[in-house]
C-alpha cells in the first residue's frame, strides 16, 4: 500500500490531529471547515497566510519586470495552485492540508503544470500566472489571456515562467 505523507503527518502530529478533530466536530459544510482549517493552520504553524505576510528579502524588488514576483509562497498561493489543478469534486479540506504540508516540507506546485493545464503545449513566452482573491478564496488567472494587467485583474501576486 502506498504511503500518504499528509496522512502520516496527521497521524504523527498531535497538534494537527487535535485541530482536525476540533474542526470536524462542528456542523459546518466541508468548504466552511476548509476555510477554518486554512486560517488556523496559518496560526498554528506560522505559515504566511497571504503574499504580503512573507519576508520581503525573498522578493525580486529591484527588477521592475518581476515586481510582485517572489520565490516564496504563502498558503493563499499554494492552495490556489493546488485547487486549480484539482478535480472539481476534490475534498476542499484535503487541498488546504496539502498546501500547508507542501509549504512546511519545501514542496511547491510546479508552475509549468498550471500553464500546461491552461494552454496545453502552446504556453506563451514569459507566461504570467496571477492569483487573485483573499485567503482560502484564491483564484488563478492568466493576464496575457485576459489582455489585462495582473494588477488590474485584482491579483495579489503574479508568477512568471519561461
């Protein structure tokens, strides 16, 4: 049987297990439980919630072409990327846990997978991937496809590949 590292984390971390039991004991919907987990995981593990919660030293501040682009990720970003790649019926709680696990273990969603899902083999040169929204409600957008700047689309952050 294949090991599931997120399940192993849940089973081996008492703080996480207690948090999950606390959230699961509520009569909230799966999405509401995922939203609560998103917020509480940020606090419990000191994970940056939003891009502006991260250490500015990691950003490419001196390069105007990369304004707002960082190599760190917040839970907002990683969760939005995982959600974009996920099946429509994926459990929202699992996506939040996966995003937190990624960040705590230095895993990251590969941005080429995001671009490939959107563009197939025709990924634009200097492909820009924007993330708009707030907290749990991050949404992936493609400024080049929309022909609107990432800022005007309301993005909190923009990533660029190739």
